[in-house]
């Protein structure tokens, strides 16, 4: 079972992601947060395998850095509304496993979540 945490400042986006992913076999949504200030500490408590993170919010990139520092074996997928090559380069250098558009279909998103989860298991061993 892949434990998943969603971090996005927009409640409607979080709710939509939860709805899209709640029926996926083998995924368990352990949390859904909108406040970046508490995201790293909550992630530490919830111990997800994969985090979906929106970095367009002012605290988004800082949160990615904190997550990577506190939970280096947890895979982070950056979900964004629109592509930005500079942002993609930045978050990849900071340890993000993927940089994906929020419009990605559910089946592909689930596949990406499972893939990065398996990759982080391999690294952690």
C-alpha cells in the first residue's frame, strides 16, 4: 500500500485530487494539507511514501526543501497548473522525483505515484 500525502493551497484542487485517487487500488491518502507552514512537520508524523506538492504557492519551493531535508526517502511529485522550465529545473535539483501537470489523467498519475514509490523503496534499502 502506497501512503500518499497531498499538499496544495487550493482546497478545491485538494478535494479533486482526493476524489480522483481515493478509489485507486494500492493507494491510501493519509493526509491532505493546505497550509505549507505545517506541511513538513505533518509529513513527518504521517510518514507518506509519496507526496503530491504544488510549488506555485509562495512557500512551495521552501516546503519542498524542508520535506527533502526531513524525509529524504520520501518521493515528492510536484504537481503544477502550468509548466515552467526554470521551476522544473529548480525542483528537480532540489530532489523532486517528478514535475507533472495537474491535468494529467488519473491513470497516468497513479502510475507515476507507484513508479516513484518503488524507486524510493529501492533507494532506501
